[in-house]
C-alpha cells in the first residue's frame, strides 16, 4: 500500500496513456487530458480512515477537486463533504452526501443559504461573531439538527506560502483567539446551540508542527469552555480542518497522514478518546498525488539559445504555477509521439501555454530530454487545485478527464471534453449561428 501513497511513476503514466489511446478514449481533438488514478484515491481515503478514530467525519474539501464522479467515489467510503460555497454544497448533495455529513464553511453565507442549511440539518461553521448573531436570528422555532460551530483563528503564524496561510495575527478567516477570547466564550454561553469549534491553519506550505499547535490551542479552548460552566456535552465536535501538505517534489516529501494523527494524539488526546467528536477537511491530501495531466507539444520554437515547447494548457489550469512559480512546484516528464518516456541528455526547455499573455509559462529552462513536435508533456501531481481552478480566459475548452484503476486495467470517462457548443452557450452565444 505504501507505493500507492506516492505518485504514479513515469513508466506507469506511459502505460496508462498508451492504453487510453489504444482503447479510443483519446482522439485527435484531445490535445490535452487529465488522468485520475482511482486506486490511489481509494488508498488515500482508507489511510485517513485508518489513522483517525472510527467516529471521525472525514469531510472532503470539495474545492480541491469538484468532479462529481470523484465526490461520489469518496461518498461511497462513508466520507463527508466540506463546502466553501453554496454551489459546492449542492454538488455534495448531488453526489449523495446526506445533510449530517456536509459541513458548510463559506465566509460569506447569505441569510437564504443559512436557512437552507438549518432546515436540512447541514453543519455550519460561522466565520465571525456577526455571523453567529445572524444565525441566531434565523433559527427555526423548533431548533435545528445542524451542528453549528465557530471558526477560531489560533494565531500560530504563517507558513511558507502567505496566500494559503490563514492563522497569522490577522486573517480574513475566523475569529482571533488572542484578542477575542472572551467574546467567543460569551457567544457559547449565550447560544447553547453552538456545539462545535472549527480551526484551519492553512494549506501547502504550513509545517506539521504549526498544524498540530493550532489544533492544540483550539481544542484546549474547547476543554476550557466545557469545564467552565457550559452544559455537559454542549461542545461535542472539534473540526480540525485540512491542510496536510502534499508531495510535489520527491526530494522534499510531505509528512505522512499517520505522522499527523500521531502528533495530534500526543497533544490532543481528548480528540482520540471520545471527549469530542472529530471532523477533518482534507482535500489536497486525497487528490494531489493521484492525478496527472498531459498535453501534446504543438510547436517547438528556437530563438537564439532558447528552446520553447508550446502546449495546450497553462494558466487556464495551472494558475498558481504560472503566477507564483516559486511557491508551486510540479515535476514534468516527456513522452514521445508513441507514448513512451523520452530518454537522453537533458537540455533546457521553456514550456509555454496557449493563452494570450506573456506570463503563461509553466516552466522556464527546465532540463528535459530531447523533445519534438507531437511529443507529450506530462505534468505530475495535478489532482488538487488545478482542474478545479479552470479559467475561462481565451475561451479554451476544458479537456477530457479519465479515471483508471490498477494501472489502466479499467478506464472510465469522468468528464468529456467540453464541446464548442457548451462554451458558446456559456458566453451567451447561439451555437447554431
């Protein structure tokens, strides 16, 4: 199982890519494609379930990968869904998640969205004390089965990537524990329907120690409240968020899920011994290393000493990589026109995307083996926060998405290539004109 917790190898990718071609799942119009290893996705889900208490609600972050077939697969494991927007909530419902296994975390919930959740028993984490008061005014006369908590910022600092660190002294998310401790406590004493606490430290770039310390502070505060006059069992759920980093470069491996759970149990034993129910909101951990993207090399350009390869995705699917390459690493490899790995002496190649602006560059002077038109560039570890962040700039069509198991023994189309007609309709055009 350990091997399946790592990324697919270039040889495995080559085999799957060639199989997809042989079975007619990739046509001439498929200039790019995304592949999801469903076996690896299942293994990662099982690993999270294994290392946390059996009563844990593992609410998968929908934003990491909103593809409905993948949400449905995880639902079948008995997992839950964490939604950061109302459409994400509806996606979770469409995938079959029952209300009690959905957590709604949007920081801008409207009154209508709150009422929708309260009437159905969908979990809510209030992002501010103002939102707590809004919820108080919207509670149904007979109460609600929704588990409602407050998102608390433990103020443990920021990680390597500022844009994905949300537990600094100031954050756009949550209520700061240091300055608003008494106000948070008053909210729980005033509103007995507040039955949970929520914390999320950040994603990719936050060290394990920071994730653990942030959870420790909020769990300790929950214990303090529970021992300080609240009714027995009022706070019965601690939502520790997600944020466990993924490995994008094997030279710098991310911590294992097992190590995270063991570290949490050392400092927060109450989360593992039944004092509180536990909720997780992992997304990147499940998806990132289970997928890869491939694009045909359409042109090779040579200008002076620089060689560039033009491919069919860029900032449309890899916005973080193109806009902040120092923060977001991806490994790349090359397949020849027959789908076999390219070998040979390495030389610098710049990989450029299809969009009409100079910054649409996936890699500058990347050492690659000899590359030719008609070859394919593979971008590794693309399962999280890539396809789900697709941009409409230049009106590019979304590529086909395929799922496979057991190194390609079985394959399925998860999402067809977007048609030109669908794209025209998106912008309000009549495709028949």
